[in-house]
C-alpha cells in the first residue's frame, strides 16, 4: 500500500498506531493523520488513500458516518475499524457496509500486523485485477483503432462493451512519436503503426496537447463515440504523413487528387549505376517537396523508396557489404522526418557510389593490365617500350608502371627482357642460327648488349649455352 490515513481523535493512540504501521512489514510510503471524521473526509478528497484506519467514536463526524460518506468518493479505500468493546455491535454493522476488518482497543501490535498483512494482500490482488482490466481495455481500444468492421458481430460487441469506458463527448486524435513531456491524465495514448502513437483527448484539451507533442504531428477532425476511433486514427495518421514531409502540424482534410510521381525506381537505380548518387537525392528531394505541398501522395513516395531499395539490393547484391546494405531505407516512416531520411540515405548513396566506382575502376584497370601483358607477349620481338604499351591500353604512364609491377611482380623492363631471354634460349637450343641473328629475332637491337645481358642472366655466353645444351642432348642419346 502507498498511502494510509489514520483517523483518531486521541493523539497518543493516533501516534501509537502510526508507529506500529511504520514498524510493520507492510511497505507504506505515506501515513496521513486526521483528528476527526470531517478532517479525514477532506483528506480523502485530496489524496489517493489506499487504507483508512478509523476509530468509531470521534467528534464532529464519527467513524460510522465517515464510512457511510465513502460511497460518494470516486476511489473508495479499504477500511480498518478501531472500536472499543462497547462499540462492537457498530463494528459488525460496519462490516456489512464493506469495512475490510476491525480491531478492538487497546490495539495489540501482532493483531494490527496481521490485519495489515491481510489488507496488503487484498490491495495487491486488487491492483493486479485493475492492471489486468486496464490491459484488456487497452488491447480492445487498440484493436478498434486499427480495424473497423461494423458488420462484424465481435467488433460491435467490443464497441458496446467498452464504450462506457471511452470519452463521453467529442474528441480529436493526434498522431506523433513518443512524447517525453508529462501528459494530462485525461489523454489516452495508443500504439499505432511503427513508431507512431495515437493521442486522444476531448476537444477542449486539444490545444494544450498539440503543444506538447513532438513534430511531425497529424491531427484528426472532431469525432464522437468509440465506433469512430478507427476513422480518428486513419485521419490523424494521414495528416501525420504530410507533417512528416512539411515539418509543421497538419490537420486532416478531404482527400485530394494527387499527381503521379515523376521518377520511378528503375530510373533511380540506373543513376546509381552511373555513380550519380547526388542526382538521386536531388530527384527524391523534389518529390518530397511535392508531397509537402500536397501535390503528391505520401504513400506513393514511401512506395517508391521501398521499391528503389529492393532494386538496389537485387542489382548490387554482390557489391553489398554485410550489414551495410540499404535495407533500413526501405522503411521511410521509421525515420524522424523526411529531412533525416534523405540526409542518411544521401550519405549511404554517396559512399556506395564512390565505392562501386572505385571497384569498377579497379576491375577496368586489371583488364587493361591483362591486355598489356598479352600485347607484350605477342610483340616482344619488336621494338617495344612502356610508353608504347601504356598508350596502347589507354592508361596513364605512372599508373601503368605501378599496376604492371603489382600484376607481374616486376617492372616492365625486367618482364620484357625475361621474355626475350627465354626466346633466345629456345632458339639457341632448336636452331643453328647465328647469335647475331637470334639477337635480332628476340628483339634485342644491339649485339653487345644482348651478350652482356644473356651472360648476366644465364652465367654463360650464348655460344657456351648452345654447346652445353648440345653436349647434354648427345649424352642422353648415347644412354
């Protein structure tokens, strides 16, 4: 129990009861004191009291009248009566009027503790039952908010069952995100779709509530009765979608004829393929401005974003990094507002387009280096330089030098020389051509340079190499 009120005219008895309550095992936050029935009744109108401990004989208003007056209270507390032996018959009569328990004076500590523990258990059961009723009411109201089927018998039954617990007069609804401000107790709050809540309040409280809710905010028209809760939510949600784009509170209005979107998902996906992420954002901004102006349907824009993201995932699934795909941007309404959505999507698109452009450039460069190596293998017998080959594959000289070395493991001159030397060794072994003839056929322009390079690489002169290979061949034949 949170709050207990002790009504007792004798100060020392009142103080003794308070001390015993404080020392009991029952958790109590506040203990109030009243010197008579009138004072106790005034406190009951001011505070939410869970348990009233009252004497029967008190001045001005006795305990019997005080208990009778409890019926007029909106929230009736449990009652524990303290009576003298002579008042026992009154205590029994009060039990018939809903008093929870009674104790005879002088109050014994253990009996008071036992009574408090029993009442605490009763209080907890009541709280649990009340919470269960509140949950049932909440779920019923949310169901009626999300669905409307007047022809359904179960729907009609719920409207009738919970109608008395709903607003008694004209009301309006507001769709907005989670409100961090303290809301008036009269406001009903229901979870809608996604991150949107529906706040329902009587018409006279609409102005105060609208100032507390975070943007975007959509307001319904004036409704009446539980059967109209679904329409209230639908209208407020449609207004919230417009507020999502405009950044100001929007009030529901009659549906207007919207123009179709000027772009489609295929166009946007094509622009991403051309690494034009900024152009994609610009086009989406234009459509978003059109929605904010009331020219385009917000749902159509949300559908465009969802389809665009789907096509991106399908077209570039091999380029998507794990956990870094655009799936989050398929859900427009999960963002705070349109500005936040487009800003985050724009950052992702810029990074993705830059990365795919780099990947494409890397792939294209690799293809060019492969072409260059193939070209060198086919033309190494001819006069050849790195400038000629880099021009052949249309690549910057410095970049070509770097990538060629990464691809082959050596620089261009070494690679070309290796090809020519391998060809020279082959010709020395398979032909009887003169050394100077082999030199020219392998692409070396100078005999002396050829001899120097060959001996440095093979440790023999060309003539010595030919002789050694010839002797080796003859040895194999004789064996």
